[in-house]
C-alpha cells in the first residue's frame, strides 16, 4: 500500500509544476522545472522512470539554474530515489529531511474552527494571507515568535505583496489552488493553501503569525483545507511537515507518515 501511495505522489510531483505554469527541461535522470509565469520558482527532481542521477548530472542542473538565476534547489522522495541524496551531497548541496504524510482515509474530520474561513480570488484579506505565510516561515518552528500584527501591517507595505496576491488570486479563480485563513478582529493570523492535481491534493504553506502560535490555528486551517480538497474530489491528500514536532500536529488532523521528502540546497 505504501509503495502505491509513493508512486501516486511521484506522479503528482511531476505534474504539479507543469500545472502551475512551469516548463520541464530534460537533463536525463533529472528534470528542471522553470517557471514561465510570475510566481514562486520551482526545483529540479528525478525524471519519471529515469535512471539514477550522478554527481555530474546534478552539477549540470546547477549550472543551468545559475544561468537562469533561479534557486539551486532539488526536491524528491527519499524512498523513490534512494541514491540521489549521495549524488547531490557530492555536488556540494545540503539536504533537509521532512516527514511526508498522507491523510488516513479512515480519519475522523476535525470540527470546524470558528475563526477559520475559506478565501476566494477577490477576498480583501488575500494580501494579508499570502504575507502571513512569509512571516511564519521567516521564524520557523512551533515556538512563539516575535512577528505579530504590527509586523504584518508593515510587511503589507512592500510593493512585492501585490504581485504575490495577484498570482494567488489567479490560481484561486481558475481552481489551481484553494486557500483558508484564521481571522481574528479582521487580522489574518494563519493561512494555508492546497494544490489539486486530478484526485491528489497537497496541503502547502500553512503558517501562523509567530506571535499567534500555540492556539490551534494551524490545525484549524489544515482541517479546513482538507475539507475543501475532499469536497473538490480529492481522494489522496498529503503534505510535508517542517519537522517532527510539526508532524505530530498534523497527526492530530489524521495524517500518517508514509515516507520522507528531501530538499537539497546550497549550504548556508
């Protein structure tokens, strides 16, 4: 069963960037996804059905990423491509491991959180929702942090916010994503998205304003995204947890670990 699920996720990882507007550049054992539209950049990953990559293959992709001035990033499932970690490390990259989790089909849904609601393409809180996630990942982990409503208000003044808002708004309008947010007194405290491809959906970007952590908001947003995805026809819902502490939170929403997602980047 796990092997079947991991194969399903492998197909998803290849299809999702293409649906998101990226083109795939063929490097034999590796495929580099290059964003054709405005929005977040993509990554390189193993080619579906391709042979094992060597350090030389990885270096060729790195050269192309530098030429394009895009992030030098690789993402893959450890169990599906077990030899790739050694190849990317030999090429000088650092690897981060994240629990890969799938919603248990028999899990009882969490009750709706009273402060969580869905966001549409024209929602006036959309700019704040996309900005909260950036502040959240700027202070990773589950501990209380410094950034709060004042920092959110300051961040919203950045001219780049409108570009990100417009990108997500377009994806919401054409069904390429769904979004939910926890809102209190008109302020977005937590937000997240899911990306559907056929009957598979990935929950992504769930982040809580650091000063508002440990109130169950991320769990409430995740539960809302799961409900949206299932209501939209998804039969497989999955995510990658930031670390083991975050994975334990997602387990409360009915997710179970099926593997390990690996991300390789230049060392900091």
